[in-house]
C-alpha cells in the first residue's frame, strides 16, 4: 500500500476512528473521507505524509484540536475540516 496515492471513501457511512497507520502511506497525495461517521482526534501521523496535497475530513464527528504538526504538510493545497465536533 506504500504506492497508493489517493484514498477516496467519501459518502459511505463508514464509522470508527481513522487509523494512525495512514501515516505510513508516504505516497498519498489526497485523502477524502467526507460525510462518514469517523470520530475521535485526527491521528498525528496524518501530518507526517510528505506529499499530501488534499485533505478533506468534513462532515464527520472528529473532535479535539488540530495538531500544530499540520504545518509539516508543506505541499498541502486544500484542507476542509468543517462540520465536525
């Protein structure tokens, strides 16, 4: 899965926490999990994906603060966090 570049599972009714193992997918360019039932905090490993350009986690049940490590995502061009707790 290290060659995977896009994870798109929006509008599926998925629930649970977002696994910290997602940070090991170093070639990810986009993550879109909009409109599901994910909850808890965003895993800090998410902010160590060096090529990430697009992150949409809107319309879930994520809670807590966004880590200052988000600043490590120097290629990030699109970020959507709205409609969470």
